[in-house]
C-alpha cells in the first residue's frame, strides 16, 4: 500500500477534492473515505487511538450509526462538507449536520439500501419459480405422495376427505350394479321371500352406499351381508376390503408425515435478524447468531454451512450470475459442528481465502450479495434429520457491531439462564472501516515487527 501523499489516491477510497470549502450533495452520497493510512502505526487500542494525534489514527466514517440507521438516511447524508485535501497529506476532516434527532434502535434492521434480489427468504423458503418445465404436472402426479406432503393443509385435507367419499361412492355404484344385474332390484324379487339376493337387505342405491362404507371399513352392522348366491359379489367384497386398507394407509401416512416432517422442527431454530462485521482476535469477521428454543430435545450432529451468492466475471468474460461461493464457518474456535446448548455465534474469518477479503464498509453500501445459512442436525427424540435456513442481504449486515451476551449463571437457582429478549440486540464497537485486505497490508507495514 502506497502511503505517499504525493501519489493520487483512488477515487473510490477518498472524497473528491473540492476547490471550495464546502460542497453540497443533493442526492444520496456514497460513504466517504473509510480509512486514512498515515505514516505511523495503529495498535488497535481504544485509549491509544483517542490519545494519539489525528494523523496517526484510523478515521471512522463521518456518518454516524444513528444517521445510517435512521428512517431517512438521505437527509442525514445530504449536508456533508468536503474540504479540500491538504497538500501535506494530513487527514481529511469532515463535518456532518445531523437532520434526524430520532434515536435509532441497534436491534432494528439496517436501512443502508433496499434489498432488490433475494434467493432465500428469512424463513428459509426459496424465492425461485420454475418455468417452461416440460410435463411438470405429470411428473408431480408420478410422485403423488411427496406432492401431497408438500401441498398446503387445505389441499391435503381436501384430498383426504374426497378420497374416502369418492371411493365409497364408486364402490356403492358397483354394488348397486351387481344387485341390478342379478335381478335383486326388480319389483317381483324385492319383496319375494323365496328369492336369494347377492346382498341381503340392499334394495336401494342408498343401501348400496351404506354397504360400501361398512365393507371398506369392516364395520358390519349385521343388517346387510353378502350371500353365497353371487360369486362376483364375494370377489368384489374381498377386493374392496383390500383397497380400503390401502387407501386408509396411504392417506394416514400422508397426514402423519406432514405433521412429523423435519420442517416443523426447524420452526424452533432461531437466527439473528442481522449479521455483523467486527474484529475478533485482531481479524475482521462476519458473524451471526443461532439458537435452539427447545430445552430438552436437542439436535445431534448439528452443522452450520454458509454460502455467498454474488455475480462474478471470469477472465474469459463469462458472467456467472448467480455464483455460489463457500464461506468457512468456525464456532468457538472449532469447525462448523456445534452443540446448541445455548445460543451460539458463528464466525467467518475474513482472511485471504474469503471472498469478502476486499470488502470495505463503503463497498458494503453498494454491494449486492446474499449470505445463505444452512443448519442441519438430527432430532434427538425422533431421529429425523432437520434443516433450517435463512439468508442475509448486504443491507442486513451491520459493520462495526457486536452481539450482546445472553447467557449468565444464576447463583440462586444454580442454573444457566438465557435471555432471548436480547437475541437480536447488537451494540457499536470500534472497528476499522477498511477492507480486511487493506487492514492487513496497513498493519504489516506500520506495526513494528516483534523479534523473538
């Protein structure tokens, strides 16, 4: 990194030079210079940073967090004065006129910009529609069980009821036709005590419908019964009994699977509304919080995976949109495996292998990406694998914030207490607003090397 004041800085890193003491920007402006690198080092200490000379410090953005999180950030950013850059290379001082006096809540979502593209909703549902798929309905009907399980409850219950009603009606019609062809319904045979019908006491269509219900569910009230007169009636009686058991097993299996599917278990998995970027152990990290609201039935073998969706252009000029990149996650200095006894903060270290290595706070305002989080685990009580998903847009990532602690030990009750009312709460921390790449280069140049 060239820190010479005579070299022209990048236009995307510093405010544009002005010939007048103040420039009024009528529209939304990009966040000003987020990192000023001087000829001295930055040791990261809060006290040293406040006591040091202004030319030896990392300058934070002139737009305060109240202004950035206010309902109208345009008004807060409209009146920013950009003085001319001094020729001696001193830091640029920027004054901000605050138009909005309303206090912002740190737990409220960021309003840097409106989200335009989202592949995955916050509740885990995919924002994807399939078009021009050949024979799509036929393919759905071939896998009818999965189709009914994935359908809404209203349609599943409708199919459940109609399957029984239509089967009773269809078999009732067949019983009526058997009696009709045998001559049981003719006027001279209905009241003839010497006539032997196929089914006793089945003289009308309603009687055949009731006999169909009794046969399919093996109810057998004893008033209507099959005789030895008709062989086709005996065969059809056996067939309906088997078909009724198959229909009942199929529909009960659908309802049970729909009620006990792993998707319902994921409703008790909670993700933080926002992700944050701050320093941990001297390195910029992307962090989010996840917790399980069940106290007894925990998840076994839980893993957390993250993916970054962002467009990319190859060296050959091919545009990959969308392009999915893997983000490595660590939980408590371990790999992505975690046991959710209490809410846990998942950490992605923004190092050289991270696709966010060159992302700064200013770039975050204009970037368009999405971080998808996938949590998988096995339910302890049922042994079923469940999956919970969420996503964070660039506008839902808060730079320079950290999650509030939730877990504390109660000495009177001798138990750990988790306050879920602060699950989404964050607070401001001193964080360099440059990218991890620039910060690493700056510290490498300016910090004194420790000789072992």
